[in-house]
C-alpha cells in the first residue's frame, strides 16, 4: 500500500488537497471521481525504506537523539510554533541523515492531512510503539507538549542506562583483549625464540617446561582445527538459541546466573516501572501498556511474565494482583503498585520504584566490577606466571648445575 498526495477541485471549483492510501495512482484517481472531485495532480509520496535506512548508516536513531528531538520539539510546540514547522526546524539540525529524512516525510504527511501519530506510525523502525502510543494520547488529550517532555525524560534515562552498561563492560573487555594480544605475541614471537635457545643449550628440559612446550606444539599444530571447532560451536549454539526450546532455556539460565541474573532482573524492573509510569501518566490504557512493555525485552521468560500479568488484569484482577500472580516481579514492586492503585497515584509510585531499582542496579554493577577487576588481574597473573616459569626454569636449572 502506497501513499499519494492529491490536488483536486470540487464541483464548485474549491481546491482540495489531501493524502490517500492506495495500491496505484489509478486507484486514487478512481476514488477522486467517485467523490465528485476533479483531479489536478496525483503523485506518490516518497518513503524512507529499510534499505535507505541501511545505506545511511543506522536503522533507528539513538535514545539520546530521540531525547534531543523530543526536548526541542516540546519547546517549539509549547511556544506556539506549528507542528510541521517545528519538525522541519528540528530536523535541519539533526546529523543523522536517515532520521532527518524520516522527519521530513513525517512533516509532509502532516501537511497532507495525516495526524502526527499516524505519520510516525509509518516508521516503526524509527518510532517505537511506545512513542506512537504516547503521541496519540497527547493529541487526544490536547497535552502534546507535556507528552513530549515525558518522552524526552524517558529517552534520556534510556541513554543514561546504556552509558552505565557500556562503562561496566568496558574494563573487562579491554583486559580480555589485552590478554589475547599478549598471548598472540608470546606464541608467535617469544616462545619460538626460546625454543631456539633451548635447542642450542642441549640436554633434557625440566618436566614442567617440556609439558608447556608440548601444549604449545599441540595448539600451534592444530590451530586451524581448534578455530574451526570454535566457529562450529558458536554456529550451533546460535542456531539452538533461535529455537523456542533454546530461547526458553537460555533466557531462564540468564536470570539464574549469579549477579548477572540479578542485574538483568533489576534493569528490566527499573525500565518496566519507568515505562509504565510514563504510559499511564500519558493516558495509555493498562492493557496496551502491558503489550508495549512485553515488546521491550528479548527475554522469553520476562515477556511471558508481562503477558501473564496482562491476562490476569483482563480477567478482572488488579494490576498488583496480576503482577504478583505472574511469579516474576519482586514482592516490593507488587506492594508498591498496590499502594499506588489504592491511593490513585500509580504513575508517581512507579516512578519512585524505578529510581529505587536503578539505585540497586548501580550497586550491583559496582559489586560486579569490584569482583571482575581482581578476577581478571589474577587470571592475567596466572597466565604470565606459567609462561615465565616454563621459559626460565631451564635457565635456572643450568645455573644450579654450573654451581
């Protein structure tokens, strides 16, 4: 289905402009004739396709870019600027060319008669279901600036969360990469040179050194088979992870892992509370909110828990009872939701709960890093110690013989 912009005159000569969806230009022309309109111009609206998004570098803008877009758009709309002019002004300052192109088409669609929410719904890879639902709620209630402000805060929190995760993973990734580089240098440069030295020295090598060199020879001789085995394992593991049974098992394992599972749970609960607070405050129904929240995770176990909570609510349970019966959410969250339901301040209570779990998540990340640091240092130390002892033990042995 394509979109066509048309310009036509009615029987009294008044010019009409609009946007019509259709499979072809001829279908739109037929529709105009059926409605007593004389077509002047009918042209297809160009769209930013998935391939175009790939060519320009990114499929979707970053949360920080969406946050900036919402802040600027809210300021201009609150100041009385027309929505199309505001979108075009904000788009002119955006560096992401794919996002800028999408915003330009959104503006054109609004000019042709579509609503803001309908226009952005045409680009699900750029504007999530949450974004579209909140904009629709803002248009319906007449509080679009307030909704844009909430969306800006939401995406800013998402950007901060990503920064925390990246900073938490940066140190372990750097150290592991450094160890791999050291091992490659040792295996390709240092150990071969020591082999030449040992050959010139003659005699029998200590058992530890000989065992180390035998291991090295085995690795060097079979490196192609080892790499092939690793690649095959990764491919099979990836294929298994895409099966329903594999997804369920791996998602359950991820939640049961020490610290990592705790961090995964805390991160989702914090996001769940913040997003639900934002959606309910915007006037989105609880059923639609649960559907949106279920789409925000790739973990099958978490998704099932959210959908089960939604079904309980549909069957007549309260939100807190539905969450408690799912068996996934911490008791504190269910109790806080219950308090919010009884007091009529559920969005505010959920917002406070999200901040609490964000604080717990930060503490878990700090604990994880405090354990990873010493563990990685010990691992590097053991590897270096084994290599040094194995390579220098023959030299020490010859020194003892000389004396």
